[in-house]
């Protein structure tokens, strides 16, 4: 009984730490799902369903989670499963992103990169997002969201941008749109384009730098 309580407390503590990191600190550069091809999105949904179903079956079956000894230490199988299953799930999603990115790069070997920095204020964050590229919603196919911005195929593109802000202390994911504007960028391979919001002018500034300098 004490082992179960200790494991439950450890799991709750880990999730509280996880929540605090992602709620009250600077967000990690996690790629967006919006630019993924349909097959990748379906794969992630299936992996998520398999993860939830596996956890549910383990918790509701007669499988024994009795602790066992290893090198003189008592190890709880429940603790191991609680740590390994989420890691396997996240790893499988990461593999989907890697395969999808490699597939996009093969189709678009010459590409540039769009960097959309965020500005952190006292209680809210100001962001710039891509609404469409060449009339394609979210730019799916023309660009690809990665951990270092958006990869975008070479050539001239009309990019619809949106500047918005959201409160980091609110539970809802709703954001306040400040303004939107369409700009044109002639993308050169190997060049990074940093797009920043100019709130006073309700416009966007675009600065260029070589890929290697980022």
C-alpha cells in the first residue's frame, strides 16, 4: 500500500513539474502539426490511440505490478511503465516528424528558413504565425515547421502573417489577434528570414542572414 502511494505521489509530482515548465516558462521550440502531411497526422493519431489503449489495458487488467529487487534496490514495475510508455509515445511522434521532414526536404532540396521570434512581456506573449503561403492554409507543402523555424521552398511566396498575443496565466488556449498582413518574400536557398512584428506600425519587418549564422 505504501509503495502504491509513493508511486502515485511521484507521478503527480512529475506531472506538476512538467505543467509548471510548459505553463510558466519560455515555450520549447516544438514543431507545429499544421504543416504535416495527412499521413503523418494520421500516424500520430494512431500512435496516441495505441498509447492510451495500452495504458488503459495495463491499469485495468490483472497484470501484477509487484515491485522487484535489482542490484539491491527495490524497483516498482509501475514506475518503470509510467516512465517508459510516455517516452515511447513521444519518441514515435518524433520519428514521424523526422520522416516527414526528410520527405519534404527531398521534394524541396533548395530551401530557406523563416524565423518567427516571440516577445515575452510581463503577463503575455506576443507571437507571429503563418496563416497561409500562396493561398494554401498554414502553408502545408510549401513550408515545413521544424524546431528551428519554418523551412520554405525557394522562390517568391505570398505569406499571410498574423500577430497575436496570449496570456500565459490563463488556462484557455484562446489568443487575441492584433493584426494580420500579407507580405511577399523571394526566398533564396540557405538564407534565414527573421520576421518580427512592428506593433506601432501594424506591419512586419524582415531581416536576412545566412543559414550558418543562425
